[in-house]
């Protein structure tokens, strides 16, 4: 029975031609997602010329063509269009990596990492509706091509292998030992698929996609896609930090993503220029609010009399790590006990929100050469000295650097919530009423003058 469904599933498979000569990881990412979401196999070609040659032979067998836009292949897109018309090939073309283009019949997607849109448009072009995607009849054990398993760095899924007509549990899996075992197994396994339970396949694919994006070199990516990549892998980093703490792997991931935030802040002369970049990107609130925080903290440290380079580094580090234990935007938007009580979060999530400052501080204490005092600011970033819970009354135990961070976070939240209609003067006026004492005045004066 399972076998019949399995062969039915593969027999209705679509064929997608992909043209990209620069990144095997991008090819893998598309291959995994198109296979899972729209039941298509990917046929890679290095250039548009190669694709045209291939189409001459296969003609109608190709259901979709995806071309990664590069400056040096843009003129060839016209040639591709002419050849398709000449040969009467009806395959639709999706161009990824550019917002728009000259050929009206082609569909353009700006971000090469916008998997959601790439899958959505591929589905439309392959005439696979959203409903049929969700209810696609899949076997009980969902096949995943074996080469994808080499991207796994922390197995959290049951993995099955096929033995005759049966599926047997191969890895129960949640520890490093089974990861080594998986490696050995992959070396001499000679069938094309391993299997996950079908109802877990979409979670598994989203996890694997993050692992693959983590392997993509940033040199390959536009500035916009660097933000997307950092956002996608930030969630993975959070999970790995919870599970393994600071390791060479998590350290490398953190440094890479922190670099994106700091460089982006340095390259933005005004709040609006940064916001323009962030608004056109689909990254999470969790990521964006940390990014705006880096920007605001750097600005304050540049203008407050006791600010220096060292403290700029500390606050950027804090902005990156302060909410690293949180998993969703809804969790990150909570800034008071009342908001937490009124939220629809589950009890487990509520506990995580209550403790996230303390937990992140514990992680950072083990970070090699972390900036001095960063763990304290992280622990206190919701106004509670020991890091569990929220307070809006800041005792003398809360350091001046923490006060800077708390005010910057309140402003960052407001900027993100109200952009592009953000009114800095009105917000600072409200904050002056809320924080009337001398401790806050200087910081609010500086924020009042921030170049918009
Ligand atoms: Fe936060
Ligand atoms: Fe927080």
C-alpha cells in the first residue's frame, strides 16, 4: 500500500530546469523545497545556453524554468525567450534575484532566498493549487533525497530507512552520537532516499532549509539577502544555543549574523535609510528590532559624553544576543507583565518569555571574550536585576548602559510598529513624560536629535 502511493507520488513528478552556476547550496535549497512542496525534481544547468540546448531535446518535458539573475546573464534572457517562442515551448520562466525585468511573460522575484514566494509562484506555474499542495497524497513515510542529510548538524527528527517493503527506524536521534552514525551510514548507503514521517515533513524541510542557508557564502548574496539569510539562521542559532550552548559552530553562526547587523547599521546614515532597507525585507520582527537597536545604541554612544568604541561594541553585542532565546515575534513583542498576562502564549512560552533575559545572560557568560558587562545588561534588559520578569521602575541597581539599552529598545519598537509614519518628536515627548528624572534626560535629548 505504502509502496503504491510512493510510486504514484514519484510518477506525477514535475520537471524544473534551474540555471545557476554559482552556488550548489542555492540549488540544494530549491531542490529540497520544490521536491517537498510542489512535487518537482530539479534539473540543474550552468548557463542559459546549456538550458537552451537541453530544451531543444526535451521540449515539453520541462514544466518550469528557474533562472538565477546575474548581471552577466541578463542579456541572454531575451535569447531564452526567443528560443522558447521559436520552438513553441510553453514552459513558464521564473527569474530570481531581480525585482523586475524586460520580458513581460517572465515572473520576477527579488530575493533568491524568498522560498515562500518561489514555492508560491512555482505552484501557480505548475498549476498546483495551495489546497492540493497541502493535501497532496504523500506516502506515510516521506522520501527525502539522501544527499540532504549531510546538512544535518543537530538531528531532531526520527529518520527511517527502507528495508524490503518495510520502513524501519534508523535514527531515534537527538544527540551527537547519532549524528556521527548518520555520517557513517551516508557513506555506504546506496539508495536515493531516507524517510521522515509525512506529518513531520514540512517542519523537517524548514529546518533543513535553515541548515542549507547557513552554508551559503555571504559573498554570494545581495545586501537584502544577507538580512534574509541572517534572519533565517538566527532561529537555527537560537535552537542550537539552547541545545548545545556556545560551541565552535554556534560561535561562527553568531559572529556571521552579528556582522550583518553591525555593517548594515554603519552603512545607514539615517533612521529612514535603515528602515527603507528593513521594510522591503520580510525578516522577522525579532531580527529587525535587534537591527534597529544596534543602530540606536551606536548613535547614543557616539553622542553621550561617556560613550566610546568599547561601549559601542558592548551594546551591539547586547542588541544581538538579548532576545536570542526567544522563538517568535509574538514573544519578542512582549515588554511588560501585563502584556504577558494578556497574551495568548502557551504556559511553556510564557515561562520562556519570563526567563529569556536570564537565560541569554547565562549563554553569553560562556562566550569567549564577550565584551565586559554585556551579560549584566542582557540580564537586566527588562528592568529586573536578576533577569526574570519585567519592571518599568528602574532601581539604582540598573546600570547607565542598561538604561541606554532599555530606552533604545522602546524607541526601536515604536519605529518598527509605526514606520513609515513614525513621528520621532511625538514619541520622545511621550517618553519624557514616562521617564522624567535626570538619569534619562541626556539620553532622550540625544535620541531627539537623531538624523531621520
Ligand atoms: Fe528585545
Ligand atoms: Fe527581551
